[in-house]
């Protein structure tokens, strides 16, 4: 009985702490061993098919250096609603912020950071970095990857509506999504994956915060989910300070040391310890006519509930070829 009471009390304390976190601003130096005044809070945003636990190794390394870290859940329901949610989380943070996104989370932070003067650095980890008018689908059409044939669509229904979720096929998780992890690790990711609604992949960016905020980018040379060529292209046009490593799409799990090092470089720069990357002078998005055509195709696919990425992955070719 006493053990039960103690567990109930602990659970109540944890719930109270969680409520306090979501309703009050977070002081950047509130964590044990936090860095000196002026240190940014690092906010980590996961991508599709993942959750906040994918950052565990990175979090451990950042906290050991005294940085306050948050890893909020990315809803994965649509670019606009996901970015609005993350933007609301950012408003609870006091002081400067280093905002980090993995995979689809890169698209989310590019929108969520717009207009927030507290966000001093953006870090993209094998991520999407769409320009205005681009989406995950339009970028994958220009830079095809193996993801095009690795997904399956599943309809869902809620009390407020219905839609279509995109999942990774279980037998494709290891070869496409997590090819630098053991098969056992990859299989576990397949079991616990969180799907992304097709709206998350099809909605086009209305803003691109990397035009206004200095950015860093990590390219995974073995990435089969987002083409390494796409990651390089995005980083070049954003004038991101770029690091390439021999890793796959899940570099944040396979190489948390390299990921943490890049985040720390951005965080140290925010604190005044390094030079700030040059900002992009202008965007270099898709040609207007092609963007319109892709948008029309996407609308039709979404309306029919078809497998968006699979169709684009099979039929699309890089522009100009």
C-alpha cells in the first residue's frame, strides 16, 4: 500500500511538472549545470515516422554541456498546423533559441521560426528545407529517393473528420529509413513509427525562415529517405554551414555525437563564440509553372487518398532532364 501511495504521489508530481512546463516560460538556465547567462535553449523537432525519443543520444550530449533542451512532440498532421503548434511551444521559452529539425521536422521549423526574434539559429539534420511554394512532395519530385516505394497509405477517421496517413512499409524501414542501424533497431522503429498525414507532405511552405535566420545543415551521405543531393542543394541555397557524414537518414540515432557537435557549434555561435553563417540572398524555388502542375497533381492525389510518395517516386524525374 505504501509503495502504491508513493508511486501515485510521484505520478502526480510528474503531471504537475508537465503542466507547469506547458503553461509557463522556460528559463534557459533552469536545468542543473546550465551554461552561463545568455546560453540558448535548444528545441529539437522530430520528423515523420519518429517521435521525441529519437533525440535521446543528442539530448544527453547537449545537457552534459549545460544546455537546456526541449523535444516537443511534432503532431505530423499538416505543415501549417504542425508549425503553429511548435511556434506556440517556442513562445513558452525565455531567451534565445536554437531550433533543430530532423527530416520533415526541418520543414516545420522553417515555418514555425518565422517572425520569432528569439530563434537565433536553425539546424537541419538530414532534413527538408523548403522554399516558399515548395513541399515535401515537390522536392522529392526534383530529387527522387527510395522513399517513393517504401510507404503505404492508410485511411483514418476521427470525431472531427477523416484523412489518409502515410506509414513506412515494415520491410522497408531498415533498407530505406534506418540502413545505418542494426536490423533489430530498425524493426523496433517500424513497430513504434508515427505516421504523417498526407497534408504534412503536400502542403506548400508559405515562409522560409532560413532566409532570415542563420542555419547549419547535416548531410547524410547514405540517406535513402531524402536524397543527399537534395540536402546539399537546400544547404547551398540557404548558405548553411554544412557538415557531411557517412550516415543514413536516422543520423540522430546512429551518430548522436556528430549531430550534437553541429548543434553545439550553432549554440556556441549564438553565445558569441563563432562566426555567423551568411544569410541566403534570395530563394531558388521550383519554376512557377512546374510548381503549379505539381500542386494540381498533389491535390488530385490527396483527394483520392492515393499513395502520394509512391506515385511521385516512380514517375517523377529531376527537372531539366
